[in-house]
C-alpha cells in the first residue's frame, strides 16, 4: 500500500545541502573545513572541484568557474577523497601514474622528477610496482595521494584523506601535506573527522552545520569563543590516598574532596582532572597549590573535539530544522 500510495501521489522534500556559505581562501593557506556527517562538506568540495553544479551562487577558483571544467583549471587542482579509488585495482600503481601523465600531458622529465619527489616524501619505495589489490589500506592511500599530485596542482581539496588509517600512517600523511604546502605553496582545503589532522595542519578553520556557516576564523579563536572553561590536571603525592570508588566517586580522591574547586571530570590513581571557568583559573590554581599535596599541575584548553561539539550545539534553530524537514509536494 505504501508503494502504491507513493506511486500515485508522490511527496518529496527539499534539503539545502549548502545554504548561503561564503568564504575566501588565500593562496598558500591550509584551511580546515569541519562539520558533522551530512553538514555539506563533501558537497562543497564537489562544487569547488567542478563535479556538481550549484543551483545558485558564485564560485571562483584560480580565476575559473569550477563546473565549466576548463582544462586550464583541471590542470591546477586535485580532489582526494579518502573513501574513493582512482587507481586500477589489478595493475601496479605506476601504470596508473603513466595514464595520469598522458591525461594531463605532463612532460616525461617533469613526470619523473615529480614522481621521485613524491616517492621520497611518501616513502613509496617498491609499492608503486605492486598490484594495487596487494597493498594495505595505508599503502594504497599513499599511492592514491601520489597519483593525485603528479601534475603538481596548486589547489588541493582533501576530503578525509586519513580516514581508516592507523596512527602512524595518519602522521605520515599529515607530514606529507605540510611539506607539499611548504615546497610548492599549494592551497589546501581539508576536511577530516580526526582533529589531530586539523590541529597539526590548519591555523584557520571553517565550520558548517546543516549546510550553513557557523564559524570562520583562527583555530585558537574557535577555542576561545566556544569554550568558556579550562581543564586543570592535578597529580598528587603518595599520601593522597587511593580513589574513593570507581573514578573517584563524588569528586573525591581518598579523603580529599575536589568538588569545591570545580567540576571533577575524573579522579583516579593520584590524578584529578577539573573543569573550571576561565575567569576562575588563576584563583583555583592558587587554592589548589596552597591546600593540596600537589606534585604537578597543568592548565590546558579543552580537547578540540569538545570545542567542536559546542560549535555544533550552536547550529541552526529547531524552527529552521523543521523547515528543512517539511515535505514539499510535487505534481
């Protein structure tokens, strides 16, 4: 019945994947493009790379309109998607590289120099001579990145390039992106759910949610604006006693009660983590040092993941979300 009803009287709804987003990126910048799943990040990158044609608005990249797909533009940009493959599965990566060389009409001497440089930076070694199907995920991702950069693009759109990789491989990819940016002055727009990628590479971040721009500025300003707290980590001497119940029940460690100093996040094994308002940080730190047997004390900004959650929490209002969910009937 549901299928028949949909066939006779179909209803649909309009979802604005990207809605009135405006920003500019300067040459040589590395910018983090953040948002939860479904925020519109990949849609934006596909428009910037010319894969999607927007229903409205204007885009200019290197003096070109991306969806016109001019050859002069395509030779200067690249799009790397961590969950998409461009290398042929059953042949060595080097053969796919030769195909890219022909497509982009890269002179052979330039191709060889670039490939040697990428092989050194990414530590490809003999990997390029193995069939792609025999490579691990991390090895394949390194080869994918090299394939995307053989024509020396000046603009890199990177959509979660470290997704699914182990910590060591993530660090190598991050190091490579930073070095490529330094050597060639390339502009990078990076999306990632791994905040270490963003912290290591990006001074500036753009945050979108439900297709709308929430923040555009320095990463440090993002922390200041959306996190009114500091984290104080305290390590105590041996006479502090063990935890009072799992995790330091009630904010206590042994006989000592830390709840009077701030919100107790954890309290275990001689270590207490407190969350306090920024304005009270100096006063609370002074009280702790004067009244507790402290061997070490650290004041930190909250993890960037917590800050990003606060940004998402300040997203579109409920009425705006209702408008997005409202069905639109079409004849």
